[in-house]
C-alpha cells in the first residue's frame, strides 16, 4: 500500500501562549428545546464536574484560562501525599488562522483470513488466542461517504449544532445532540457497567471484575449484553468502557476500568467494544488520557514522558481503535500542562494521526476549555454548556463565529460534523434505531418503564461475576461440602439496609454487600442478590444450620456468635468512586487501603474464636491484608470484586464449588501501601495547576515490584483453583508473511528500523498481524474440572531499559481431571516492540528477547527465546 505521510498544518504543539476566553453566547437558535424534569441540576452526568463543596475538584471557570508562570515541570519532582509545588498556568493555542487538512481513511486492502473487511455489527468470533485483525476501514469509508453527502448542503450553523450538545438537562439523556434537518440527533448515556438513570436494566459486574476473569469470551459476552440494553433503551452512544490505567491503588475510579497492566486493559477494552458495538450501540473509549486520580482532576497536570505515554497509557486506546470504536472521550486533567480536550499532541498527532482513529472525540462533561479546542482535535462538546445550565457554550454561537471569521477553517468544521455523522452511519443507526426511552431527570417518568431491556442477561452477570472471583488462599476448607453449621459475619454479607439504591449514584457508606462503586459509573439496581440470600438458599438444600451477625462494630457479639460453628465467613469491603461525591472523608480516591466498616478488627475478632474462618472481600481495588492474612485460623480468602446484580449468587457459586475459581488478579496486592510506585498526589488549591509527575515511568504495579525486588502479598495475575495444572512441551514458531504488501516495512523492522511517521502507523496490519505462535500443553492434574489462565511475559534485553517482565499474552483453557490440551498464545511485531522516542516509531530492541509462560507474573513454568 502506498503510504501518505502526515501533512502538518500550521497548528502549534502546546504553544505557551494565552488566548482570551471567547465571549459567552447562546446556543444556535436551531438547538433542540429543553425537556423539563423533576431532578435537580446537582445530579452529575457522565464524569461530571464535581458538585460538592470540595474546592479542588471544582469545574473549570467560564474563562477556562489561567495565566502561566515562567516555570516548567521539573523532571526530578516526585509524587507526594502532602502539598506539592504548583504551577499556576496551562499552555494553550494563540488566536490565529488555522488551516486544516483532514486525515485520510486507511486504504489497506483486506487480506482474509488474517485481516478481513469487518462490519462493526459482525466482528470476528471471540477466540482465546485472537488470530484475526479486523479491518474496519471499508466500513468507515462507506460511512464517511454517506456523512459527507448528508451534510453537504447544511449551513455552518447546522453543522455546528451537530457538534454542540443542547446543554445540561436539555434532553432525556445525560448528553444530547439535537435533531438537525434530517439527522435525528443523538442520545448519549452512562455508564460503563449498565444504562444509568434507567429502569428495567441490568447492573453488570464492574470493569475491574470483568478483567479479573482474564477470559475473552466472558468479557465479550458482557459487552454484547450491555450493548443490547443500551440499544433497547434507544441510546445511540454508550459512555464506556473506561480504560484508564490502575496507576494508583487508591484511585477513585480504578474499579470502572480493567486493572493495572496495559496489555490486559487493552484486551479487555478490545473485547468489550467489539461486543457492545456488535449490538448496534456506539461505544466510547474514556477517559483520554492520564486521568488517574480524582483529587484536583480538573486542575492537575499529568506530566508523562513520551515513551511511557505510548507504551502504558495510549495502548488501551490503540486497541480500542483497532476494535473499531466510534467515540473517544477526552478527560478533565491537563497533560504536560495542556488540557486533555485542548491537546493537539494527544488528540491530533497521537490519536487521529498515529493511531488512525476515524470516529469523533467528545469532551468529558464541562471539560471543554475554549473554542479553539476544535483546532486541537475536539469534535463534540458535552453536555454543550460551559458550566451546567449556563446557557452558554464554547461551541454553539462561538464556534459559528470562529468559522465565519476564518479563525477555524470550514474544512475543520466539516470534518467535525462528518466524524459524528459517520459514526452514526458506521453503526447502522440510520435505519430503524429505537427512540430513547429514558428520562434521566425523573425516575418516576412512565417513559422509563416502556422498555424492559434485560432479556436473560442475569445469566451473563452471574457468569462474569463468578469468573472474576479470585481465590487467594485455601487450606482445604473450600469448596464447602454441606457444613453442619455456618455463620455469616459482617454487613457486606447482607442486603443493603434501605434497599440496593439507598444512595444517589451509590454515594454513601455501604450498609450491605458492595456490588459497584459510586459516581457516574453506576446504574440503578433492579434487584441485588446478597451473599446472605444466596447462601441461605443453599443452606436449605444442605440442611445446614445457618446463623448470622451483620453488625460490624459489636466485636464481642461477633466473637461469641462464631464459637463452635463449623465454618465462619467474614465479609468485608472497601469502596471508592468519582470525586463529585465524598463518602466518609474519601473524596473519590480512597484515603487508605484498609477495609471499611471496622473490617480488619472484625476479621481478627472472628478468627480468634473460630479455627475455620473464611474471609470474603468485595473491594474496588487492592487492600492491605497484613493485619490478618497470616492468622492461623484464617483458612481461605475469596477476592470477590464487584459483582453487580448477581454478586451474592456468584460468591455462593465459588464457595460451594459450582464454579471452580479461575479468576486472576488484575493488579498487585502489596504488603505495604508504600510499596506501590505511585501514590495519591494531594495539595493544590485556588486556580493553581497541581503537577503530578509520572516519575515511575514504565514501572507501574508488578513491573515496579519486580524491578525493585519487592515481595508482594499477592502478585499480579495470581489466583488459585480447586484443582491443579501442569505445563509442558513449549514451542515457538515464526508465522510466515506471504505476499504481504508491506514486506519492505517488515524487513525494515527486522533490521532494527522503526515504524514510519504516517497516518495509522501504530495500527498498521504488518505490525499487528501474527508473527510468532507459542504453543504448550496444559494438563489438569487434580480431581476437579477447572479453568486455567496461562500468561506470557516478555523479558527484554537490559539495553532496552524495560521492566523485568511484561505481560504480552494470555489465554484460557478448561479441562476435565486428567485431560491435557495444547494452548496457544500469538505474538505480533508490535508486541515485541518498544517506543523509540528519537525516531518516533515502534522498533525491535537490540539483543535477545526471552519469554516465560506461567500462572502469574511470578509463577513461571516454561521459558524460551523469540527466534528473531
């Protein structure tokens, strides 16, 4: 294929200049009229600007501009849990004239079976070792052609209306694009685990629990079921999945995403998007990018070096683009002192040019900084107004004026509108798509009851929740086998005291089982099965004497209740969420990594009186388990995650062996909170910008523990089973490339060359097509049917300056006792590459690349070398 190199316009990268805020003006007159509702304006939208009194999390002012100081980020600065030096300014674009040349759609010829032309409604079948790289370029090209035709006669004002939300609470959904001529408009709705503000929908397991399955089929099934519910409710654009990295164990929204490794997060995002969009709804990859903590999220600059950005934080978004994602949401924070929604480097150069993204970029809610954000790559502003219900917009009338006076080119406006309409055509939403049956602002509106979207999705919810449970410890007590007596201790075993929706957006101290965190990443439970209800049902069948004590604070009663019981199960949790809600002093991010509701003391009180104590943990992320993990009377630990509607049934499935646990940790559980490479950065205030320097670079989570030789309590990828597995017969085979039009680029890579600076250079077929296949045998050497998750880690030569081990593949096998099967993990040239900062491309490092296959990041069973 002939490559077209990037034609740079006069757009400046992160110019240290100041523009005056565009004057506030009303939306264009053709905007849709607002729909009334009974909810108050304090109800947050998708990742809304905070509405509580926490000053550091306030939404941007209507000016959106601060005066920069002369200082620059210090490369030697480190993160701190106390106040840090701040810089009171951002880097912005100057007022000028900005010509624009659209990025072309990719033109690689399809090459089935490896690279088939793919429609988003009919993606490749799920495979534990994906061998197909779907090509969505023809589908995008067709959609672009239709979109250009549709808007060809639209006025400037009409095109602007396609890019501008109607304002907070201006329509039925949390975000709304108005009808424009014969374009019917769009409904945008949270959340990444279900349809927010809706009735008769499912509450799916959180993203972090889905990732803990390490099972592509389960993750895909969850995506399909969610997509079906969004479409059934008439949502055009689902605001998920979340794929921010679990850089901080304390991060408030860690549970919405998929863990702390870029490869795992990328694969979970990929399968989720393929599943969601196969059902017909547009998926949104968010939050782009470096949105890793809630504290000061609208006033912090994540200072990240180029290599770390590409290898860690961009990767999940790259995989999302390869899955054909329709939309990307830019985040609240700054990146290297430029706001994410105003950042030409990350939006235009990396996302649209390098990664080849064909869809549109929307702002997080009230994250648009100025009208010239359109020049930097922003295509849609949400919810439309500068601040909620202000009646003003940085787009709307201001964007119209900027186009009319030549500041922003008409070609760029056409590109913005085309991208939005093309995504609608691309997902075939132009034919028979249902109308929205959601009233986000009035839960009692009969409209919410018109459509039951659930189908039999409770089965998917329960399977994913069961598959995401990780068995951390087991000294023979599990699975339970008709115990004569059983006692449940702790409020986390119980139904919530006032029902499953006792708090708005789940924003309160849990009084029952924790099944999701808090914030805009939630939806309303139609029902919630607690462990108590599920276990009681089993106790009836087994004729077990069941008792319980749900008081977390009366340790004396708890201790006396468990005496002489055959098994005592203690349930504890830890919660977090989005920063517009503060719960028990936790302003989104967790203040610490200890169990909530007196959990550690409750466990110790029970274990002191019962020598067969099982601990079940529902947590948003890592906890420090050291106060009790080695207690001799604690015989099992079950890490249950956030299971959604079916949380209790999933826990019971694992406790009783109906589901042999196969989940694996998607992050590291440390012995000490200080062992993690990054800590929550506090400080800041007023209008200052708080710097957060990513000084750990590539060394996040297990990579840091390995490099620093720190022993974790439970390592990334760890998980036990009720059976055992053996690995043998390792082999690695190069996969020949025949008649490939990119043979010259393949040879250049093999000789140490870097990928070219070109459109779609990071997602090119030759870079991602299968290049090596690793095979090995896995045998079930135990007495139970079960699943194993083999994981492949690369070990780069020292000169590459990579972490000691890097996850680059995983698969799953299910085996009967005594059964053996051959497993396969395929590697691409991209998997073997590192980002070359000087050459600005992906390149093979010099030297031998070794690899290991095993059951976790520290349990390697087989090793070899890549035959380069």
